[in-house]
């Protein structure tokens, strides 16, 4: 069941809050919407931070996957005894490899 919403509520509350998370011990002097606003105002920064952290984690995983693909196509020694190139080393090697491919060879 979703609670009533008035214009003074936070954006999260406008989406609806389940009554089951509301404290049952509060007296009837406090309006349900006021209780929801208090609870949501405490939860909102944490939920926002969790969303930001999830997006950053996804972004870093995508970046690392792209760098792994780049390492697989640029020529350098691959093998179990060779350390994986760092991010900056991968980008510099790729840049130099591209420049080498496009520059004319002069004999």
C-alpha cells in the first residue's frame, strides 16, 4: 500500500513508500506524510550515494574491459611470465603503435 503524497514531500516519496517501513509506535499527532518525509530525508542521501557508487563501479568495469581488449590487439609480449601492462602503458603503447602505422617509412 502506498501512502498519500503532498507537495512538500521529497522526490523519493512522490514515487511512493511502503507503509511496512514506517515506525508503528509514533502517535497519531504526526501525519503519515510527515513521518515519511523524515524517514526519506534520512534515507535519500544514502540511496543517492549508492546509485552514484554503482554507476562509477560500472564505468570502471567498462573501462577495464576496454583496456583488456586493447591489450589483446596491440603487439607486446604476452605470456604467463609477463606482467600485464598498466592503463597508462597500454594507452601509450597503443598511441605509438598507431603513429608508427600511419607514418611513412623512409629508407
